[in-house]
C-alpha cells in the first residue's frame, strides 16, 4: 500500500513539474516569436501552444506516467487537452457571470484544471 501511495505521489509531482516546464516553454516560445518575428498574438500563442503541448505529451508519457509513445495515448492526451480547454472556457464564463475578478478567475482555473486533467490521464489516457 505504501508503495502505491509513493508511486502515485511521484506521478503527481512529475505531472506538476511537467506542467510548469510546459508553461515555461509556452511563455518562452511566444516571447521569442514576438521579439524575433514580430508575430501577432494569435500566431505566437498558437505556435507556443503546439510546442508546449508536444513537450507536455512527451514529458507526461515518458516521465510522469512511465508509458510509451503510442497513437492511442497521443489521441487520448489530445482529447484530455481539449477537455481541459473546454473546462477552462466554462470556468471563465462562469467567473464572468458571477462577476469574479480576473485575478481570481485565473486562480480558480489554475487550481481546478490540473487535478482534472491528472485524473483523466491517470484513469483513461495511460491506463
């Protein structure tokens, strides 16, 4: 039982670190595109999102969940990513409806999306 808890905690910590690195990649790529290419907001963030998502898939597959790269888990990973995006939009819309401040809406989303995606990955993407 202790080994299972340790393994789960390790997965969770690795998932969190992968998310932090993915966020850093997004930020760095978008910033570089602004500076080097005078990219638009949409272009820079779209390219940054793709780079960060590719990193996130590889980091979570190979490191967080100790799995192998496969079409099946890649498609499931993308589905969970899209579900997280939709959840983000719904939470943002709810925050607007309840007149929640911008800062608080970011906090709520940052606290709710990662646990949701972790559970979906754990129970579906990498089962």
